[in-house]
C-alpha cells in the first residue's frame, strides 16, 4: 500500500507541475508516518500497509503540495547544510544555492580563527538564521551576530537559535538549568543600521538580502505566493536599493581586511560588483578592494565578495 500511495502522489504532483514529484511524495509520506525517508523506503520494500488515518493526512498534504504550497511549510522544516531549520509562513525558505554563500563566510571565519583563535561574523537579513547558525556550528571560536527586522522572520530565527543553542549545550554536556547561552546573538532591527557597537570589528559580513526587482515576479508559485515580499524585493528599478544599504553597513562593520559576502541574482553580477566598487567613505575614498563574483553549485554567478580597505589602502588591494 505504501508503494501505491507514493506512486499515486508522485503522479498527482507531477501533473501539478511540481519539479521533484517522487521525492516530495516520499518526504510527505515519511512526514505523515513520523519516520525519515530511509525508513519509509524500507517500509515500501517490505510492502507495509499505511493506516487509514495516516493515509488521510497524507492525501491532504499531497493536495496542498499540488496547490504549490512549499514542501517545507508542510513539513515545518528546511534542510540547510548539516542543519534542520524550523520554517513556515512569514520566513524565506533557505535555498541550496545559499549554502555556497555560507561556505564563503565559513571558510573566511575558519581562516581567521586559525590565525587569531576567534572571529567576529555578522549575518545581515538573517531570515531563518540559516547562514548565522551554519557559521556558528561549523566554526568553533566564532562570535556570530545576526540581524532581522521582520517580526515573523525574527520569530523563526529565534526559535532556530534557541533550538541549536540547546543542542550545542547538550552535546557539550553543559547543564544550563534554564535557557542555554545562545550560540548566535540575534538582534531585531534594520540590517542597514544595526550593531553600531561593533563598528570596525567584524571579520566577516555575510548577507542574503532581498534583491529581486519589483517588476520581476518569481515564476514558481512557491516563491511568488508564499515567500514574504519583504524577503524578496530589494527595491529600486534594479532591485539593489536594499543591498546598497547592506553594503554601506558592511563597510561600517568590517575591520580592514575583513570580507564582505553578498548573494544576488545571476543577472545582477556586474551590477553587484559596480555597487560594491562604488562604496565610499566620508572622505570619498573607496571602502572595498576590487569585488569578485563567485558561482553557486550550478555554475551561475550568485555572489559578490570584496575586502574592506584600511586607511591609505589602494582600491585594488584588500589586505
């Protein structure tokens, strides 16, 4: 019966235009049964029956997914690198391509920790907390600050930070006797103006800000109808008005030689480099060295990186 249910669901989802119908069908049935996909596949091979009440729940989930409700909203979780994050309405669902943005920040943080035993990392527009938590859990010795303005997104980030902090404390055998110490300092505020207390101290500033132009409505219903508009649209005709504010914040927060990493759309690669190159301090001097574009796992140009210049530094050199 489980095999027939998966086959039926996959056909339903394929007919609705879902990109990965078989995988989504398996995830939804596993979720309804309360098992992981590996266990579900074992049950399918064994030909196990699915209880009627579970089958009814599964049918409802398939109908909602066929209506293009995000899979992660239905299961309540999103995978990001080695993390499982709580997500739902009101927060941007983290994407696989952002894992490479996190990787750039993680690599730099690890290098700094290796040199100085500690590093300060800032994640602006943190959303669910994905990048901040990836850095905090993968690079011991980092002090991670994360900023989010939207009320709903901040609540999801707070939930994830608290859960990961408790897990980290338990793994370390620490008896908290209450609320564990947070592995990420989460701030509710405007990413463009927050964290004035650490100006010039950050080793890495990373951001996946809203950057979609207002007239470029996403094609996928999961994005257009369910991701919050505040997390998508970057304002201005090019979608880079908010990223310009994030870039100015990065220039303020970073120490000389510190690294700025920002995600953008593949069609914005040149514009994003120009935006970073145009950043100036109060005296009109460039604040960043020559910006670089990097590609995501699919080979598309999806992020800009640049190093903060110090006093008297030439714009062509980041250190």
